[in-house]
C-alpha cells in the first residue's frame, strides 16, 4: 500500500509498511522524516524569515570580486550595475538550501547579465566569471535561438555540473514558457535551491529546472556583463541544510582581493607608458621585446599570497615576477614552463609565502622552490613587479593581505 503526503512544496509517496514519519510543529517549524530501506529523506519548511540582501541600500553583505566601486551604485532603493567592466560581486556568506527572490530590468535592449548560485570565492581561470550554476538574465532583444533563450535559462558554467530538465541535448535547461518582459519593464525571479536541485519562476510561474547540481553549496553572485541593469527587492530565505559531502562544497573564501579594476591602471605604475592596456577584464602588455615592460604595484601593504592568470600570445614572450620577498620568478624557465599551457591558452599562477619558503603553483601543479634567505624571509612585502616581454594578456589579478601574525 502506498500513501501520499505533502510538506510545503515537497510531495512524498512511499510504502506504508516501510515509512516512519515524525511530524513536529513548533515555533513555525514543520518537518518530516521518512525512511525507506537505507534512504532517509528530511524536508523542513523554513525556520527563518526573509532577509534583505541590500539592507539600507548598501553592499555590506557582498564582496566586489573583480569589479570596482563605480560598477555598482544605489538610487531610489535600486542597485544599478553599469555593466563595466565585465565581472561580478558575490555574497560574503555561502548558502546551501534557500529561496532567492529579486526583480531586475535591463535599461539597454539586448542587455546581458546573470545570477550565479553555489559559486566559488573568486573567478575561474581565464574568464571574468565564477564557477557555479548561472540563472540567465537576458533582455528580450538579445534574441532566442536553438542554443539559448531570453526567458530564464539555467546552466552550469566553468566546471560546475547540472542535469537539465527540459534540455536540448546539452547541460542547459530551457524554460517551458516565454514569460520575461522587455526593457524597461521589471521582471520577477524566484530561484529555489534545495539539495542540488534548482528551479526558476519567471514572473510568478516556474518555467526552468535543473537537478544533480555540483557544487551544492557556495556563494551567490550578480553579474556585470556590458549593459546597464537594475535590481531591487533582492531577498533570501534560508532553508535547513541537508547532509552534504565536503566535495560538494564550492571553494570557500581564501581572502583574495582584486588588484586590477578592469577600467584603468589605478594602483599600478607602468615603466613604459602606453605598453600596458586596460581592456575590460583583460590587462594586456602590447609593448616591444626590449625589457621595458614593467608594471609596478603601488599597493604598499603586506601580503601573503598572489594569484593571477596570463596567456602568452607569442612563443617568444616571457613573464616574470619580481619583488616577492626578495625573490624573482621567471615563469617561462624550464622547471615552471613544463606545467604551463600551450601558447594561446590561459595559465593560473598562485604564489604564497609559508614560513621561510615561497610556494608556487602553476595550473594547480606545485613547483618546489629554494628556501628564502633569512633576511628575505622576514620581509613584510616587496615591490611587486610584473615583467612582460612580447604580447601577453593578464586577468584575474588577486592579492591576499597578510594576517597580523604574518606581518
């Protein structure tokens, strides 16, 4: 015999003889425990109310991952995104199970933006976006094709995973109805994320779903991607956590802060004026092969780590780091070059200081380096210098401030 019962939006159907139910109603909490064989399902209505993610028109709950302050501003209670540079902001907290509601509108026909869930702390290698699950925010004039729509697609991006419901052979989930309104109308999104499953309601009706998402816990991001977009009434309701493995959690905050604005060379001094170009999220060296391609950081504060991406555009190009606690690193020397990607592909460099040693990782592969000299090991910071020869693109420049104990 099968019995059916409903808790909130969860509908359960299970054999009566195998089901054990515990129902609790206390302080606004309603729960259900069902056991069938070795499987245990626990569903629970929210124990907390709605929380405003922009309290008092501020970004206190957010971190500007790779966008400067002028990208985001408030007016009449709305968050206004200029769309420049391409990049994101993310919540300071990670979330697992939740309901996110927001209203958005594009002010430019064909505008592009997005909401990311279950994302990492910083952007993925060679792109200005996080790894995570993206809920598309496209203005109608962008146009609909076989590969995308402007009505609320959901898809994994940059290494995340998802099995789409109503897919078209790939990993993207397509809406069952076209309900979004064109600029300058407001649209309402309700995003529900529960135990690796995601659904999107556009203007009051669920139209897009995905399942078997990975990661299942991470940050929420708002995307800047070229066009002016407004957000308002952005709020979240957390749901109780469910059992999750450590491997299903996105990368947590490592303390990195962006040191490139995406708009200009603020915070840096170029030795050869005109050789370095700010090209949105990409910082390019376009100068000659004469050894004058130095870009010197003007951030005179202690740091314990550095992370950036670079792409050689010519086999003769070279990249070096100088000023790292008295150490110079030639990133195209034999030992390091063996871990690098081919010319034309992005590399990720991560450098940190651990006790008396500089630790280097190239595309996640650790490279053994000699121990620092005793005098260099005591340095608080160096004059960080990027040295470029030939045509090279840089992106995702982050620095990790030193903790008090490291200074």
